[in-house]
C-alpha cells in the first residue's frame, strides 16, 4: 500500500503522523511511504531521516493526497485537506467529530473511509490510541495551570505547591480517567491540595489506593461538583465520553463564583468542552478571561511537546497502521476493536455517538463495510 504523510496545518500543530522509524518499519513490510517535505520538522525529524529509510519526499500536500491510498495524520483534516479526499482514501487520524458537524458532513461527502484513533478499543474496553495523548494532555494541564496561576500570566499569584507555612493551591480534577490520573500525578508531585471527582466508585477506589492520603476522592454530584469547583484555584476538566460530545459539567454560574485569578483548563475542549464558558483556543493565543477566571482551552495540547507526543503516539498507532496497510476493509471486518474506530465509510456515518450528537443518520459499521 502507498501510505501518505502530509504536514499538519492546524494552527500551532507540530506533530507528524509517522516518525522515520515507523516509516522504516512499514517500508520493510513492503509498503511505500510518501512524506511531504518538512512534515517532521516540528517534531525534530528531518527530511534526510525519512529519505534514509526509503521514504519518498514530495513538495506539497496535493502530491501526497494524489498518490497515497492511506493518509496518516495526527489532527483532524482541515477544510483544504478534506477537499482532497477521494473515495479510495483511507484516512487514519484523530477526528473528534461529535463537536464538528462541517468536518463530519464533508468527510461523508468525500466518500472516504475515515478511522478515528480516539474510538478504537481493546479487549479491556480501553482506548489504546487515545491513551498516550491523554497522558500527555493530563500532565500538561497541570504545567499550564501552574503557569497561569502566576501573576504575570494573569493568575492569582499562587505557587501550586505552596511553601512551608503557606498553604498549597487547591486543585480540582473532574474525571478520574487517563487525563485525570495523569493530572493528579503531576499535581500531587508538586505538592498541591488535590481533589478528584468521579461518578465511578471503582475509579475512585483505584485512585485512592494508588495515591493514598495525598489525594481527596469525592463522588461527583451536583452539590459536590459545585463545592469543589467554586473553592478551587485550578480546575482540570478531564471528562471523556468516547466518541461523543463532552458533557457540560461546570456552569457559567460556578465560574462566576470562583475567586478572581483562578484557572480552568478544559482538556475536553476538542470534544466540545466540559466547561460552559469554554471555547477552543490555540497555542498562539491559549487563554482568555471570563469573570476574572483564566481559561486555558487549547484543542491540541500535546502539540506543545511534539517530539514526545509524536513518539508516544506512533508507539500506539504503528501496529494499527500496519494492520490497515494489509487491506483496510479486511482489517476492519476481522477486528472488532479496529472497527470501533470506523467513523465514516462511503458516505455513511458509522459512529453512533457522533450520529446522536449531531442528529445525523447512523449505519452500523459492520453493515456499512459489508
């Protein structure tokens, strides 16, 4: 199969779909890899490194799309990229369609097969291709929150971990999944006063056993959510509903009652966000203020550390890329976990959570691919 890797064009996105090492692995299996010149620059991978392993360099994205059968990306295709997709293309990338009707409709209109990293499952019901980016985003959420709590950045002038004789900042993490767990790890490590809210007692029990008295675990209700959000110096929105739009858990009223200079980081913003006052921002302009509260809502947080993120993502995606390269439809038919990643095929929407979120017709994946 001919596998194409275009340069990411979403604002401030520096990751790349394949590392030279991943390209070498696929080429050694008999596949061809076409890479847009400069695609790896943002992650520290040079054109020479791709050429050295046998990849073909082309100057423009149009050359990649014209030649490739499978397009491997990181972020969702932008409008100019969606216009180049054809029915013979298999697109493999993060999609996050539930909050993006234009992308969904244009992918359907293209006739392509679009497979989303974030809805592929494993035998334990986890999301193994989303996990590494959730880990990165969770850790970055605390780094970002700690920075924006500083007075020069617009915050209340708090050191996250405090010092002897001065109380640490209060951190509230909403959701105890991969993002939340990694945020907790960083916040606890910095000495913050950390609370996590979740509605799954098993998740709370696991976090309690892992972090012990360093972490306060609270069952999430309307009352406890209000209490711990309003009293927090830093709130991390870390709730994920696979494939669906994020639930709006933090209301504008809660934000209005937080202390001036507090910070919220909405990691779920690429799925619409879990904070009512949140809207997507970029690494170029990452924050804005509502009612005195600093909002950090960057939709591609792992893009801030592209080298780490690209390597971690490729560790998870490469086996699936190799599987699809052997024949996309055969791979989808034979592997139910990979089939869970199928969002669009031949003009049909095959992800039920997206269909529900956007009120569009749904066709089960196994029926769509026959």
